[in-house]
């Protein structure tokens, strides 16, 4: 982890409220600043003194004339870091850190994304010495200081770091003020970068382990070597768009950051609401920019126009790939249709409550330690008896949580019958934790683990560690754009809302009085009305949402920047741009903010009438993954309804969740998690090693070491969680290219997880699987109305995967209502007829008794999956009938009906919310 001083920037972030301590550092190999900046003519002075004044309430500075005569480009006031805690909330003190008023940095806090160190001396002291050509610098204190809580957080982080070498104070004859502002971190960074890192090694998770959620499956994509993520001071958010769009003005970040902003031209996707923009990706509807899916129908064919109601407006009875999280559900919650109803929340680690739901308040053991490769780690183990007994007697399983500094956490369970151990499975004491961890985590040095303290603070800290990403509060900005407007300045200076905006706000939420407001206020003043008297508040599912509406925030006459408004909206990750009819297209190039990563553009049509409707477009920073719900095709607008409100709220929540997966947020979250784990290992662990943590018989010490018993074959197939296999999936959207994946099958879900992309690329409910087809090591799984995924098992050299295919088929038989498919070749009678009729959904309606089709085994309720080598899901009813009538040889792949004769199918219910 880098030192405190290493994050000192080198030029001021330009804006009225910029801080000296927040100037980003200049790259070591960046070009020298010429003596005559920007080639000014000789008659123009190349150096002007800085004008400064001190604010009465703080030591922040206002720069008026610029640096060296260069006028400063006005920057967003969102550069000022704001605390994520409301005024009425009391930050939490750290347990045993030794700091009386220490603060935790909460995961996901946008206020800490650009926290910078404090320089050894102020810029103006350096400037005075530069004028006087003093040979040495003074070591005075900085004239600017950070908030106390942020400074103490940095002190905590700095305590864990090795001390760096002192800075050299020698000056050369050609030294400039910019050289003196360089951080001393560059030498250390160069030394670190020169080291050749070891090749990362991926975890190999045991097949007998049943994963609780998708994050646990993604643990297999985490390298064994502990690599602390180092945040690079690059331009992000809307500021990246403006910096990348103007090559003549690279910006302070580009001049002096560790790496220049890479060139990006955008995605060349525009419409009347939104323009293409560098470093941003646009979504305007029509299937472009949606989530990735390797299934046949999703990848190879776009939705037909008449199916747009359930594919674009609803989820069609299918959870989005980004919305899949928990894979193991209690028996009473399985096959719950409400789970796929409405618009779901995506990119949320819902499995983070695993410790709260299955460990807290129950007998379990916690172990902490510091592994030489993984860094600080924490493990929780609990034994439980299953209600369902098998033919092998009472069943016990061990639940496990294994945490590293990486954000992916191993969560799940393993049956004792599936674990090799020196103890007998199902006995009163169960298998030792040592045997369990050695079997599941062979890469871990278990000798580093120590038993946790028997203190109530231990589960409290573990809950904070696990659930730090589960924030149920969101703040969303709303900017008002009138006809003919498009710039940020114009929108901030619209003093009052028009009738169209009022109508939109009434649909979106409830107008509340801020004074004495007791719910989530999103840093708005609830005591003195300094941030306005009213705001907009609502809830969606389990989330509280407070909107920062520009026209409800204080308006300052004769101030084009409107800092009292921008200090809130400029710090929001998601911003809604409401456009009246006639507004100009929006582009993030007009916005200056490192925090605003997602913009949702909503344009009203025929407002304040019975025919009012809304068009929607979305643009996101390029490192933010796609998120749903998907937009309707171009030209289709939403009617004013509760369903449109749900769509918009889900889009805003998912947008912020997705933004937390961008590199800057991930680096911050990883660093915070590392500090949590280190604190647990240092302050909450006993001296009892893992070997001596359990009870053992003293008489057995002198006896011969017992050999471990073998696990019962295929015992894991009885698990409720997701049993996984390494496979290669065919990506139909990329021409059938094979993608290394993990296939996970639980009693509720079937998922394919791309290990390289670290994302779910296919999912379906276990109850949606209708059949499968096996050809050697290749397996096709059919689901829903006949869509399919194709995987190949045993991709390793020399492996045929035949045994693993049998295991997968056995698991499918135990968890799904599907069955093996049947290939048929159908003959025609003397009249050229096949002797059966087909419904539009592909199910067989009637079969002529004792006809050729009946003799071949075709029955009413059978379902056609392929017709003449063409997937039935890709055919309309008319195309299917024409193919059956005109083909010389008719070959079909069918799945037999259920025992009661009903077809194996999942009806999709359309949702009509579009105009």
C-alpha cells in the first residue's frame, strides 16, 4: 500500500473551492514546463502573482488569475470532498486501533474517492522560496488541512506502511516550481513497477463445494497472489469526457497524473436526446449496449417487434444476468414467481448477508490470520444438520466463508460425506476445521490461522466487513433542461421548475419538507434550511432514494456556477437530465465532475396532457458495466404510469451499483476491505492455532496418525447450493467462439460465469430447464420456450469430459423438471401429411393416432426444439409450418411431455407499459 505522502497531487484542481492539498501529482516522465508557458508573446508577462483570500470559515483558497498567467479553466465544485455521513449521524470509532476519534471509511463512500494527502508545506511557501531562490525548503505546515476524519483514516493506513526515504532537498539551477511540487512517491513507484510480478495463479475450487452465490463462483477467478490494488490518479466520470474531447487543453490531471488519459472517441451512438462522447458509452434502445448473454436466442436474434412488450418492458419471467446473486434458497422459498417479477436490482452482492443469516447467533468458529501470499484472511465455519435425511443416514454439512482482500468471497457449504477426513462423517463432533480447510483451500497456509476472540465485537466487525457494500440508500441528482438548452451552466441557472418538470417529479416521488425530516436526507440540511426547504424522496423495494433536484436547491443570483446546487448534484454518481420538448441533445462533455458516472436523459412529449409520454436514453462512463432494465426500441416512448416510475428508479439504482464496479471504486473498496481484515487479524485473534482450536482426545496423541477416509462419490449432487464444473461455453453472439466458464447448478438456478470477464453470461431458473442433449463431451441445455446453451466439458488437454458430463446430467435430473431429448425422422403419408399439428409456441397440439408420427413416438404435449436442424425458438409459427410442409426429409428434436401429458414449457406474460 502506498504511503501517505504518495498521494499528494501537484497542480491545483481548478475550481472556486479547490484545495491546495488536492493538487494531483505530475508524472515523472512528463515534459518540462517551458519558461514561457503556452508560448505567450514576449510582451505578455509570463508570471503573475497569485491572488488569494481566506474564507472566514475554512482555509480553502480561491484562485482568480491562474498559474503563470494562464487563466484557470473553471472546474466543478464537486471536487470538494463531502462526507457521506449526514449531520445527525455519528461516525463509528474503530475498535482497537488506538485512535480515540478514529473513523472507518465506509465502502462505497463517494466522498473518499479522491482523498489526497497533505503536502509537507503549502504551495505559497514553495512559491515564496522559488522567488527568493532559497537553497532549501522550509518544513512549514500546510496552510490547508483536510477534514479530521479523513486525516485520521489516512493516519491509520499510513501506520501499516513502511517508512519511505526522506526527500532530497537539493535544487538544480533549472528547477521550477512545478518540479518542487512533484511527489516523492515517483521513485518508489518506479521501483515497484520495475519488479517482475509473479504469474497469478487461480483458485481451483473443489467440485464437491456448493456455492451460495455468484460472488462465491467468481472467487475462482481471483488470483492466489495477494495484489493490493493501487489507485491511479486518473480523470474519471464526466471530467474524462471533457478532458478527452479537448486536445488543446489536456487539463491538470493529464499534465501531471501518473498516466495520461488514454484516447477514446466514444461509441458513435447518438439520437435527438444524447450525443456520442469520448470515454462514455450510450444506450438509446434497440438492443445495443445491453448485457452479454451466450444463449442462442439472446445472442443470435433480436426480439421480434410483436414481442417487444415482454422483452423490453418486462423481464419475460427471467432474471437478468447482472441481477443474479444468491443461488441457494431455503426449500420454502424455491420456485417463487415473485423473484422474477417487476424490475429487479442488479450488480448487488446480496449474498453478503450470508454470515448474518446462517452464522450470527449460532454456534460457529472464526479464524483470522495473515498469509504470506494472500495477506490478511478470515474464515468462518459452522456445522449444521440437514432436515432431509438420505439413504445414508442423517446428513450434516459444513458452511464456510473465506475472505481475502479481494472483493470476491468464498461462501457456501459442503456435505461431510463429500469431505475426506480423519473423523467419521455424521459423528457427534463432525470433521475438524483443519481437514475442511485443507481440502477446500489447498493454496492457503492454514498454519497462519488463529482462533478469534470470544468477544461480541468479533461478529460485529465481521458483519461490517461482509455487508459494507450493501448500502440501501441512494442519492440521485435531477437537472432541469429547458428548450434550447444543453450546457451544465444553463441547467443549473434555471431558477424554478416548469409545469413539465413538476408533473414528472410528482410521478417520481414525494415532495417532503426538509426541516425535521427523519429519514435519509442525502447530506441535505434538516435543521436550518440552508439547502432549501423541500426535496423529493421515495422508496423502491428495499432502497431509500433522496433526489437532489436543481430547482429545489438554493439559487444564487448573479452566480453562473451555482455552487450551492452543484456541490450536491456534482457529487452524485447518477444524474437524471430532464429535457423539455425542444431541448438540445445532452453530452457529458458539458459537465465537469469526477463523480458523475451515469446520466439518464428523460425527454417529455406533450407534457401536461392526457397523451404525455417520455423517451429515455442513458450514457455511462466506459468502465461502468451495462445495467438494466433494457430500453425499448427507438421510437417507442413510455406512458406516464407506475410501471415507468419503477423502470426509472430501478435504472437509477442499478446505475450506481454498476458504477461501484468501475476501477476507481473497486480500488477504494479493496483497500478498505484490506484494512478491515488486517485489523481483525491483529486485534481480534487469540494465540490458539487452528490445529489446537478443536477438542481432541489426549489418549490419541500417542497413537498412530489416522488416514483420511474417502469422500462418498457424487455426494455433492444432493446439495442445495450451486455445484460447479469448468466448461467451455459457445458464445453464439460471437460466432460460436468458446469461452472459459464455470457452470453452476443449484436447486434454484443454472448459471454460466465467464472467468475472464468475471460476469454472469447466462442464467435460468432450474424449473425452466426442459431438456438436454449429450454428444460425447458436448452438452446442450434447453430452457424456456426452446432456447439453448451449448457447453463442452473437459477442455483440458487429454481429457474427454465424459464422466463430468454424466455428473452434470445427474445433477440436472435431481434439480430440474427436464429430461433427455429425442431425435426423430418423420415420414409422410400418401397425402404428403406428417399427421400432427403444432401450436405457435412449438408444442404439439394433436397427433393422428397410429400414424407415422404416432408410431415414431410423437405424442400430444411434446415440444419441438429443432426442426430440420433449425432451432424452433428462431422460427415464427408460419416459418415452422412452412419448413415442416416443404422439407423432403423432416428431422425434429423433441422433448417428451410430462407424465400427465402437459408440455414442458414456461409461458411468458407480456407487460404493456409502452406506448
